C-alpha cells in the first residue's frame, strides 16, 4: 500500500490567512447591522402609535372648541386645576 502525498495540493492553495472571501465580511456585517437598526426603529415607530399621549380630561376636550387663544388657554388652566401665576417683572407684572 502506498502513502498518498498531500503536499502538492497544499502547495497550490495559499494559506488560509491570505485567502480572500468573495465578499468582505465587514461589508456583510455593516449591511446586517443597518437592516437590524432599521427594523428596530420602524418597529418602535409603528407600535408607539398614540399610546405616548396622555388622555385628555373632559374639561380639556371642551376647550378645543374655543377659537380665542387667551380664552382657550384659560379654559385649559381651569380644566386641569392650574392657577396661572403672573410674572414678577415685565409687561404683565401686577401694578404696585
């Protein structure tokens, strides 16, 4: 029985460290990363919907019908139980 000589086959091929892949691995990783980030971003955007908004109270819903800006803002303050505080100095400061 004769031994098989594999030295000829290994001499024709470059060492593994010098072989080039058809497509560089960094390009594949970049594409996979971009697709992953896009998928996560679009999923988060699609599922967020209107759940991020706080529910409006009934009094605040009525305020949307007012056309006058000052009256509408005063209505919102009243509906939410806020008392507007006047500025300490400036055009709207209380007279002393």
